[in-house]
C-alpha cells in the first residue's frame, strides 16, 4: 500500500528524532543489510538508515533497493540518510493519518 502525501509528511516529522539503525557500506544493499533492515522494521516500523562514503551507489538507489527487499516504503531521502516505513503485522504502534 503506497503512502499518500499526508502520511509521508506525518512520518517525516517522526523521523527527525530518530538515529540511523541501518548502515550501508561499500557492499551496497547486500543480503546482510536487507536482513538487518527487515529486523529493524519489525522492531520499530519506522527506521532511519545511512549510506557511507565508500558506497558507489547513490542513496536513492540504495533506499529503493532496501524498500523492495523488505516490502517497505521509502519515506524520505536527504543527503546520505534515508527513512523507511513498514507497518508491523502485529501490534502496530504508529497510527497513520488517512
């Protein structure tokens, strides 16, 4: 389910106070990074990630690849930082606006 503009704006506001929990290095969106992203999304629903200087791919490409690999949505990409959202199957804590 794609997020609408109001929902993305709401999630962007929540992202400001988050620290990155997924770090992408030289290997890019490897299987290990996808697994880590999946685990963090299950734990937090909304996460922030950061792409290191050694990565040859741009941040938008990495964020899109991770979103596809984890069935999540890209909320925002700023500089070397990206945010992803995926509603938790059980006990969802975030209530998105309609």
